[in-house]
């Protein structure tokens, strides 16, 4: 178990009345505990908060008038690592739980139907189970170049597979797509984690359904998966965007900070402290 302090500062210039939806808060998840958190938004904004029951993703929405907008989230989160059995098997499609089945299907960014032949050629000979997923992770790490700015918000796994360059979300999408093409359910996970290079930002990894449980993998190799503070879980990046808006805005500042600590004793192990505040701006 370890403790991380995470913070996001987002500033926008709103051009016209705009509706925003944010997903930047630490998720309600069994392997992490929110010790304290604070969300601050510009004065005059009234956020509506809700949690997706299926994923634990937490969202807040609001309408904003033209002018500057500030969103600031800060939290202390305990993350508890889980051991992984290196002999986990793949689960036959007919035995998949109903709520897991849809993680097999192609999605906007993960065209597993298009990459089926390539997945079979590269990994069809691998022993079924966690070792096959690790082979996928190794291939993505060795064959896709990490290059900030090399892709856009509309780049898909098939495009990255062809051009062999991308960022963390692209690495995750390719891993997810190759798994699904081999009938292994997989999904994206985004969160906060500390790493040396590049500068701090939201980080995307993926998890695969093996032996009746989800197992995390990071094809970038940028940080240990068991140190990630989970924000969002979804079928692909469209489910876990940190910001979605309906209107016209310009982002003027984006800052993500992560600081890891040794675990500290807390007198209260109950509910997290949540403070919703308005600030000038």
C-alpha cells in the first residue's frame, strides 16, 4: 500500500455558454481509498456530481458562461496493490459473465475486427492465458514508439498499429484491441501516477479479464501499474475523457501533479473528506 497526493489544475477561456463534464476525481474502487479530497471551481458555477455504478467513475457537470474558468482537484489516495497469479487462464467466451461480454466487442478506438488477422499471426501460437497477454504487452512496447504529440484525439488502434507511434492511450488501445481480437476481454484504465519522463500528465493503461478477474498491464513501461490512482475505467478513451464540453472553449492551462508518500497513520478509516468550494475567477 502507498499514498499519493494528486492534483489537477485546468483553466479555460469560455467563448460561448458551454456545458462541461469532467472525469478527474479518484474513482470509488476496491483497491484504493480516498483519504481526503477537494474540488474547486470558478465562482458562479454549480456542479452536479454523479457516479457511474458500473465503473465507479465519478463525474461532475455544469453550465459555464463566457469568460475564464478554473477547475482544481486535489486528493490524497491510498492505493493497495494486489498479487497476480502468473498462471491465470483465459476464460472461454461462453463462460464470460454478462457484464464482461461487451469488453470483447469492437469500439470506436479499438477495431478488434480489423486487427483480427494480425493478432492471430502474431499471437495465435502463444499459450493461452496471462502469458499471451504479456506477449502482447511486450510486442507493443518494442514495436510502438512513444512520441508525445504524434497522434490526435481521433487516432485509433488500427492507425497506431500501422504507423507504429503514439502516446500512452494509443499503447493501451493497441493492447486492448489485440486482446479482444483473441477473445480476451480488455478495457482502458486512466489515472494519476508518478513517472520520470515525460512531464506529469494523466496516464492510460489497460486491463484484461483472466481467470475470472481483471489484471492491469502497461505497455509503455512508464510506471508500476499497482501505483496508479484510478480515475476512469471504460471500453476505450471515449468513456474516460477527462473533459468533455458542448460549446466553444480554449484551454489555457493544464497541470497534473503527483507526489508519492510513505503511508501515514490515520485516525479515521471511514468516509473520505469531500469539500466542494467555489473560487474567484
